């Protein structure tokens, strides 16, 4: 069973990584760059302000920062450094046939993907706090996280299972933190209205 899943993972990796072109190389290189998404992060911050005001924005941003820190460090300390699964670009059996862009190989270990974990954390956190007021936001964020996850496989630095593992980790940790933040904001608003 495990071998069949591993084979599926490898086969899917090579389908995605093998479908490359100079245009897609440029597109997915930029999609994978976290700084290009700053306008999206600013939009989320603005929507948090519109929904919860200045106090709520401050609490939300602090909560989001703590969430990303926890998710990011958990991905490294509890997964990458425990499982020590080589990225495709560091796997001696296949690295010579992995398509890379701009000679980017990433770190040595890839399970789980920090990019996926952090992006799915933003998706989960934002969905809990903003989905009721802005129903269009969650589908946009879902498209974004799927593109980023795909880009990591396309660039040759992650297997699909690295993305899936990071997605599960990031999303569910963020959901817990988001409900805690939502509870704190409600508590503060109730107290400030007394």
C-alpha cells in the first residue's frame, strides 16, 4: 500500500514537473515568490480592519503572525527534521532528471512544504475570520494556495505529498488559532461596549 502511494506521488511529480516551458518557468517562479503576494496580504489586512476595526486588526495580525510562526516552525522541527525526506532536487536517484528553474534546489529536506503550510494557514485563518462578510475571499485564496502548491512541484522542489502534508498542517493549526482570535475579539468588543 505504502509503495503504491509512493509510486503515485513520484508519477504525479514527474507529470507536473515534466510539463515545463520557458513561459511556465517564469510564471511559476514568480507565483512561488512570497513577496509578489504582498498586495494579497494587504487586502486581507484591509478586510480585517473593515470587519473588526483597529483593535480587531491588531489582534488579528498578532494572531496571524503567531499562527504562521507556529506552523512554519512545526513544519521544520516536527516534520522536515524528523522525516528527513529528500527533496526531488536532492534525491540522488532522480535529481539528474528533475527540471529546475534558475538553478533553485531548495533546502535538503522537503516533507512538509513550508510554502504550502504557510499559505494554507493564511487560507484557514482568513476563512474563519472573514468568510461570513466576504464570501468571495475564500475561493480566491483557495485558487492562490493551489497555484503556489502547484508551483512548488513544478519547480522540482517538492513532491505532491509534501504539499498535501503542508496543507493539512497549516490549515488545521490556523483554524484553531483563528477561532481563538475570534473569541478574543468578541470578548474585547463586549467589554468595551459596557
